C-alpha cells in the first residue's frame, strides 16, 4: 500500500497586495513534485519523479489553468472568507486584569483574562521602570468562549511593594491602550481576609481541639481502668492467714 498526498493553496498580503500560490505532491511521506508558478513547470526533487514531471510539463493547458486558479480564483475565495469572518477573526476584546494572592507571603499574580486576539504581553514595573527580577510568566491559555488568559507572578515582600510603586502592565495586540493595575492592598483579591474563611478556619481549629481532648481523655481513662479492683486471693496460704487473724480476734 502506498500513500499519495497533495497540498495546494494561496497567500495574500493585505498590506502589499503580493500573492503567492503553491501546489505540491508527496509520495509515501516524502516530497514528490512541486509546481513552479514562474516557469509553469514541475520540480522533481527525486529521480523517481522525473518521468511524471516530464509528463505533467507537457500539459501546458492544465498548467495555465493551475496558475490562474492559484493566483486568481484562490485569492478571490481567500478574500471572501476573510471578509465573512472579519467580525470574528479581526475583532479585539480588552482584558479583565486582577491582582491575586493566596496568603500575605505568597507571590502576587497579575491575571489577565477575556482578551482577544491571543497576542499579549504581561509585564511588571517598579517605580516606572521595567522589572524582571523574581518574575515568572505563565502560558497563554484559551478560554471556553474563544478568548484567552495569561498570568504573571511576582515574588515580593509586603514591605517592598508598600515602599515602592509596583504595577502590572497588560498590552494586547490590536489595542492601543495599556491596561495597568497598581499593586496596592486594596487592589489585591484574596480569600485570606474573608470573614467566612476566618470563621471556617476557627471552627476547624476548635473541632481539632475537641478531638484531641477526647482522645487524651480516652487514653487517660484506659490507663486508670487497668488499676481497678484486684480479686481476693483464694489460695490455702491466704485461708490460713485469714484463720489466724480470726483466732487472734
């Protein structure tokens, strides 16, 4: 069993108007023939393809049709598809930017989500200057609705960012505006100071203390129970001793 593969298409630069076309054939996973738009002939990269190349080169009418398709028809369809999908492919959606932190000692995360297209740069600045130290960037991920998200993590102490101006800057391709979040205590979103979380932690700690108290009580009770009443001895010696004690009285 052998496999014949074919790939063809066209390209259009909407700024310069330059167009390109390609038509290639493969055989068993390797290049077999490629069409040259300038000479209207086929290029054979292997000796096995020479016979087919000569045969296809002689069909000048078919080669003229192929050139017209790649440089005219294909380009027209490409422009139509781009126009149909312009509202989706060329749309721009600004990001929603948040500063997140799990605990006061955890890194501060600048999280940008809901933006489109995927081209984005998330960076940190310190006192107006680009800051790269102790910064870790995450990957750009796609959301379920087709938009994207990206995070950048900054390791910094509260004393450091309170005494200096740190800010996260998000830049999205196609949008002129920069989206900036200044690192302040009021801008940080965290569950650490949530009253509900504090209440839950308090309840859990109280329950743990109760469990520990119960376990300790059970252990002490078991130790004391081992020192309970000792049965009276029924041996002959004890009987004699009891008798002597009775006579003495």
